[in-house]
C-alpha cells in the first residue's frame, strides 16, 4: 500500500475512533469488551480448526493455545474493567504508531517537520484541555477521552499528510516527466 493511501486510511480510522471515544466514552468501553470477546472466540475457532487439521504432534499445541484463550476469556469475564483497559491500551498503541508513522513521514520533508510534529502534540493537548475545562464530566473517563483526543488529532494530521504527500507526488511526477523529455530531446539532437 502506498504512503498516501495509508495516510488516508489510518487518518479516517483515527478520526472515527476519536469522535466515537469523545462522544460516547461509556459505550466505547462496553463495546471494547464485546469486541474483545468476539476476537477471542474467533481465534479459539481458528486454533481448534488448526488442532483438528494438523499433525498429531502439533495438534496438542493448538489445543493448548485454544484452552489458554478460553481461560483468558473466563478471567476477562471476572475482571471486565481490566480487559477493557488493556484492549484500550492496545488501540492506543496503534493510534500512537500511526502518529509516529506520520512523524517519520514529516521528518523526510524539511518544510513540514518543524511545524507539523509539535503541532500534532500541541493540538492534542489543547483539545484535551479545552474538553476537560468546558465539559468537566468527561474527567470520569479520562483514559478514553485522552485516547480519543489524540486519535482524532493524529487522524486529522494523517489525512493532511496524505494530501500533502499526494501533492508532492504530483510535483515529483512533473519533474521526472520534464527530465525524461529533456533527455529525449538531447538524444534526438545528437542523431
């Protein structure tokens, strides 16, 4: 996948997740637990399929993994809040990975790195501070609100980076085309 499309996809995912986390923090926590259980169930089914279709010596390994995930699902039922927070932290890692990918992309372009990288963090902190100041009830869900703010901001910046990268790619294509035309003209002139 090219960089431009990747920026757009991750940016849209970040904006959607950020808006959902900011608008519906309680529902997002409950949804994460449901998604976690669905993913565990799907992985258990895949592991059981692998256990049934694999050789006898590998079969025990896959049955063991599916049993371990079943124990994890039971433990998660007993400690639902901990699982929700762990799953949120996993999503936070994905969001921050996206942000740092954008930072790496911005560092390759000298014109953008001095205002884009600090701008991402300053905008995220400013949005979080404004939300907490004007809507103090959000402080009850500080973890998901913080993730939502930074996901939203990093998503917007990722979309901007995708647009900027598209503009730069067009400029590079024009330069490459001009160089090819010039070289072709020089080559024809030598004949």
